[in-house]
């Protein structure tokens, strides 16, 4: 596949996949998700690659799903996808659940390297990888998502608190809750993430594979995979009930994101 919306690079045993739509804060169009999946497949198929890093170009990891940029609308038109993708269950499920489950179960260690916004669909990608390394200014926003792993990501009570209020988690808060693994200053984040990946790659492929497989099995014995499957349908019910009221009129933004942004501005008067 020829890549337009992601970048793919390797450094010895480490592959880095970069979401590359900085103009739209790396909003996730279907084309971007197709290319992300293809890039991850390439890294898995390459015997020389032991560890995969996923990051975003520019100042942000990802501001979530693409809610209607001109490029995305044209792509959807060419594909014949309905404007409301929930009307096309198989397509919607593929891009919002099945791919994320697949990425969670990739046979190689994965690390999300996060700067700036990691909102909704951005959280989903970060939740699907094994580790999250972040810069101090990273901002995380969970919700009742299509891939709803949030109670496993940060604990049930924290999940309720966050979703009831709809506010950003700072990198420090996300680390305290267990979602973020390490925090590095922005100018050191890439260097330190790559250094960690290189140290991981000193282990055998077999050892890395079994360590990940066994850890994922531990989650699954606690009901993880069944839960995210069932929660997907809770999300569909919520979307049907809310309808267009979920979106903020005049901008490509969901109400929960708008609420979090307004809350963040109130915490920083004058901005």
C-alpha cells in the first residue's frame, strides 16, 4: 500500500508509525486507519522488527475520529459509505472495534508516544498498544468509546468520575491511574522512547511474544475482550439515542470534547 496519511520508518529492530495529518491534529479518517493497519502489518511481517512505536506528526497524537474534513467526506463518497456510518454496521464495526482489537493483539510489543491531544479515537489507539509514553503537556480524554476499555485502563471508579464530568486527564493524572507508563520532557520523549524500545529489542522474539501473550491472557481471564465487545453495542445505543445532539453546531466537534475544552479554558483564565 502507498501511504499518504501515515509515515513508516525503521531504526534497526524498531519500526515507527506516525499518524500524518497534522493539519487536522491527526484526525482519524478511514484512509488513515487503513494505512495505520497496513503499516502495523508491515512491521509485524518484517522479521527484523521487534518493537513498534506509534506516534503523531506535529503537536498532537490524535484529536479523535475525523468528523467531516473535505478529504474524508470525498473518500467516504467514493467508497459509498453512508454519511452516518452507524447505518453500515459492518463498516463501522471494522474501523472502530475489529481493527482496534487486532492492534491490541499484535504479536510484537507496541508503544504509543503521545504529545498534545489524545482524544476519544486517539485514546482508543493508545489503549490498544502495550505502553504509553507521554510528554508532560499531553492531554487525554476518554469517553464511552466504540472500543471502550476505559474501566480496564484507569479503573472503574476513575472511569465513572471521568465520564460523568467529561474532562481532560493530564499526563501526570493518567500516569497515576495507570494509563501512561512513563513521562518525559517533550524534547527527550522521542529519544527516551526509542532507547526503551531498543532495550526491549535486546530480548528474544520468543520471550517478547510470550510476555505479551500471557499478559493479555490475564486481562482476558478478567473479561476484557468480552467486555469491549459488549460495550461496543452500548456505544451504538448511546449514539442512536443522542443523534445529532452529540455534535456541536458549526464545528467538527462532539459535545463531550467541547465540554472538556471549555473546562480546560476555565482552569486557565485568559486562554
